[in-house]
C-alpha cells in the first residue's frame, strides 16, 4: 500500500459507489437497480480492503468476506422477487409495482 | 505497480459507467464483468491476492451468471428477441467490453512478468492470516453469515418455486395478471 496513495484508492471506491447510487436512482428497470446495488456493495468492499491494506490488518478482508456473502444472499432473493414480479405484472418496470390498488 | 492501479481504476470507472447506462441488460452485464475484473486487479495490486481470486470467482463468476440466468428466463420481457439479433450482428456492442478486457489482460501479464505484489510493492496479506482471523475472533460472524446464506437459500426457493395447485392466491394476484 506504500506505492498507491490512500486517497486515490478511496476516491476510486467513492466514484464506484456514486455510479452505483446514480444507477439505483435513475434506472427504472428493476434488473439494473439490483445490478447497481451490487456495484455499491462492491465499492464498499473495496474501501474495506484499501483500509485493511493501509494499516496491514486482516480485518478489512474479513469484512469483505461478510459483504460478499451478504451480497450473494441478497441477489438470490432479489432475483427471485424479480421473477415473481414479472410473473404477476408482466414487466420489469419498478414504477408499476409501486402503484397501489384499493 | 502504481501504474497498474491507475489503469485498472480507470477501466473500472469506465466499465461501471457503461454498465449503468446500457439499455440491454446483457450488454450491461458484459460491462459489469469487466468492471469486477478491474476491481479484482486493484485488490491484487494493493496486496489482497486471495480477495482478488474471490472477487473473480464469486462476483464475476457466480453472481453475474445468476443475473444472466434471470435475464435469459425473462428473455421476452427484458430483451426483445429481434432487437437482440440486430445487436448481435452489429460488432459495436462487444467491441467496448472486449477492448477494456484486453487492457486488463495486458496489465495482468505485465504484473505477472514483474513479479508478485509481495516483492515489488506492499506486503500481501496471506490467506492463512485471513483464515485464522475468520475462525478466531470472527467466528460468530461466520456463523451469522452461514445463517444469512441459509435464509437466502430458503427465501429464494420459496419465491421462485412454481405455483402449487389449490394454493390460495396472494392479494396482489388479481386482475392485472389475467
């Protein structure tokens, strides 16, 4: 970590997180929203790894493993929900699901 | 080693930007694979080779393939078949990810020729240290992650199973689905 400045590595994590956040906010296709959540989780993991490498501690990598398992569980349930949504509403537009009936 | 970090970071940002702006989910997933590979290279450069391998295997391998399965299942809803064929005949759609991937490949070969990160750059944290931390002070976290994965498995199975005959319909399954 001595060769790469800490600020630049954290800047990369921040830019990736911002791109994922923009994807969540701007896209209406539910698959792209899930994909952007993956980008954000990955960027958070990158920040953990960078911090762990900066202080030569193994805890950052442990946290990345936890984020990884959480992302795997989240994407499995999320994609199953997308399948249900297409089955019931016939679309991947997230705005359609937000309408209430009653 | 510093140059490798900068190039991989730029590739990651470009590929991520392209991924969230595509119309076709398959193209977006192609760019996202490149982005995850670039982040894996960043992990390798800053001294986390084991995490880099996990990033390639689990993120770029398992999670993206899961996305691809769903996109394929939903094919006629997400991707119009005619549109897909037209895009496949036009080479522009895969030139972008291929070019970014080639940049990463060149960088990877450069790093392999130059030597392991432990020799030229920072000290890499070995998988052995990671395992000792995981099954020492973080043992409760590992158990909780296992519980979370089990919950995810059961939840995905429940939500994704085919509808049983005679099962009561949910409240949302009304006139819209007919």
